[in-house]
C-alpha cells in the first residue's frame, strides 16, 4: 500500500494504472475510519483492479461554528486498517495541496444543496461537491463508493455526475449500524455515555416509521408526527429536522407513493447526528 500526499505524484500513479487498463475503485473519506468506511472499501475492492482511498478532512464543507478543528483524526490507525483491507493507495493531502492560496473554483448543485442538512449547514454540500469533483479529476475512478448513511450526499453527487457528464459510476452502499442500531459515525466519539444512550432514539424513530409504512400508512404528516413525538420524549435530544421527502428531488412528500427518504437530524448536546431509511420500490432499507 502506498501513501501519496502530492497531487502530481497521484496523477502519475493513476496514469500508470490506466495505461495498463486497470479499473479503479475510489472511496473518499475524512478518516477516523470505522466499519461503515471499511464496507465501502470492501465493495470497491470486490469490483475493481485497484482501490484508492482518500483521507482528507475538507475544511470547505465545515461551517465557521462547526467542528473542523476538533474533528477526530488518527492517520496511523486508519492506514493500518486500510492496509489490512488490501487497499492499494491512500491519498492523504494537506489543505494547501487541495486548496493552494488563491483557490477560487466551486461546484454547486442547485436546490438539492439547500434542503435537509443544507438548511442547517449552509455551504456544506458546495464544499462536498467541490472536493469530490477535485478528487474524481485526480483519481479518475471507474466507480466511487458512498454510504447511504449520508443519503442527501449520495443524491447530490449522483446529480453532479449526471449534470457534468463525469465518467464515474456512483455506488451507494448500505448504512452500517452498531448492534443496538446506532448508525456508525466518526462523530459518535463526541457523545458522552448519557448522550450515546439517548441517541438510540434516532433508530427507534426510524423503526417506528418502518412499522407504520409496513402497516400501510402513506400519509407523511402522520408518520412524521409520531416520529417527532418519540424523539421529543427524549430529554437529551433536540430535533434539527424530521422529514419525509422524494428520494430524487428531496421535496417534502404529502403522501408516500414512489421512492421516499425518511431522514432525521438531531442534536445530542453539541453533537449533531443524522440517520435515515429509504423506501425504494416498496421495500424499506435502513
Ligand atoms: P466521512 O468520513 O464521514 O466523510 O464518510 C466517508 C464515507 O463513508 C461516506 O460515503 C459516508 O456516507 C460513508 N459512511 C459513513 N458512515 C457510514 C455508515 N455508518 N454506513 C455506511 N457508510 C458510511
């Protein structure tokens, strides 16, 4: 496994792979890896000749009052995990390498970026799209792997790829949870014991939605109300949003008909956690 920090060196290595006709699977991450990340790596490895992972805490996707400076980082641990998974290359650039002084170019996916998480995190998806497009340009992956954990991110990046005719396939992968249902997230480390326990209400609210949908409920307002009631009963939880939206447009739904996304964002103390389930072709995925 090779660790590369310079863009030019990365491009040389990728050129070599491409000249040999090798396919490249790519997994972008912010590091502090867990089983969720590793599931993407395994997916990428299974379908590609070479697997590249980037580790970059992207300052442009954090708001000024957000956790950029304290975001957990442990490169040595991450590298050991990736080595064990048989990853070929880690791209580990510094901020200056990605955004040299005078950097000016950004990517925006209109409308979609202002919904759900975009409302409480203005500029977040502009930062995500910008870094992902840069990484796609550098790595030229055949496939890029993303987790359904960040459902809005998957939908926005698919749109970016479609709109900009990028020659890469977005491969969304299942959301990985702890045994008790909490979605794996690098940010779970911020939770104290009480908050960690309280955070289970996220999954419980999704199970409630699942049960209602399976029992035939299609009125979004009724499902939403029950979810809000359940989450609000947890004293340590402060709701950012609970929404039921169209899986493509992210527009709120009155009635669940086609594919839908049930998405929640809730603060536990200062930590904001997200979770979701998808209702796709009549089947609940969570
Ligand atoms: P991050 O390091 O948070 O930027 O995440 C990198 C990638 O891992 C993104 O595509 C995430 O959606 C994905 N990911 C994070 N947590 C999970 C999880 N619990 N299950 C599946 N994928 C995840």
